C-alpha cells in the first residue's frame, strides 16, 4: 500500500508544467458573466524574444516603469482589438484598470500586464444566450487562452464553450433560469 501511495505521489509531482514560450505574447482572458455586466480580465505576458519588439509600442520613452498615460493608451489599443457580442449585438468594453510590470521584468519574460474591463449590459432575460469573444491583438506574435469563470449567480448556467484552434475566437452559450417570482407570472 505504501508503495502505491509513493508511486502516486511521484506521478503527481512529476507532471510537467508548460513553460512560457520565449518568442510569443501570451494573452490569457477570463470572462465572468453576471446579470448586468460581463467582466473581462486579461493577463498579457510578452516572451523574452519579443519584449524588445513590443516595449516601444507600450512605453515609447523607454523608462524603467510604464507611465500611467502610456499604459492607458496601450490598454485602450488592446480593447479596440477585442470583439464582444452578446446575442449578436456588439457590446462596448470599458477599461476599469490596467497595471504594468517594470520594464526589466517584461524584458526577462516574467512581467505580466493585467487589465480589467467591463461591458455593462441590459439585465439578462431568462432564456438561452450566446456570447462571442474575439481577440485580434497582435496575432502574428501572440498565443491566446480564454475561459469563462463559474457565474456567481446560480440563475446563470454555462451550457457550452467553443474555441477556435488558436483560441482567438471563443463562443459561450449559457442559460438564465427564471427566478421563483418570474415563474409565478
């Protein structure tokens, strides 16, 4: 029995974790659907080999830290490259916050840009809904990940997630269940 536990422990800890690729811009997006809003969290990590190519577009001054106005400008450029449709209707995305790591961390491939954005939506009606998300930011140097978070509101139930091969485009279908007060009408 002890040897089975030891083998299981070795196997559990020997699973390799994929390393960040050096020559790509990793863009990971998490989507949270709520009754009145869709929250987007983007984490963007430039690899070492592309950091020098990317940094001048983020921080043209070449400072040790990205100035707030430069970070805001770059974050807005990213948001312009995103598409968010709910039930076939384009949703405007507004930047909530943007944080940028030190330049040295980005040059080392360890610095991650964090963006929080939101799309305010009309209250979701009880029925089937479809969300389309597409990320067109710097496709020649990027790899993409996208996923939905489990909704906090139990009335929202995710039914399906579909990603294209590159995860640039993502479709989320979900149901909004009627509340007990709506069922009595």
